[in-house]
C-alpha cells in the first residue's frame, strides 16, 4: 500500500505538520497528540535515505571525468 517513498514522505510530513498545528493552537487531546509525530517517524521512508552501494564497475570519479573529457575531444 505505502511502497512509494514519495507518498510515505508526504504522509510523514503531513502528520508532523498536523501535530505542529494542533500543538500551537492549544489542542492537547491528552497525550494522544504525541501519536502524530510517532506516526510520522514510522511512516518516513528511512531506507530511501541510505547511500547506494558503490558500483564495482566504476573505479573512481576521476576515470569518469577523463571519459567525459575524451568524448569532448579535449585531452
């Protein structure tokens, strides 16, 4: 259902925004208002933020830059 990282992030930020609006407008709902930031933390796509693993086919960034320069005819 919530497989899209963009949808999950939007729902997380919506929950956090709703919590801030309710908190600053004085609505406490007892302690239940703190369930909204907990839901935001649970919904946020944390795996999406991880750095991708290094591709073994690319040795270094300098090689990629040299390839770009060679394609332009510049040595």
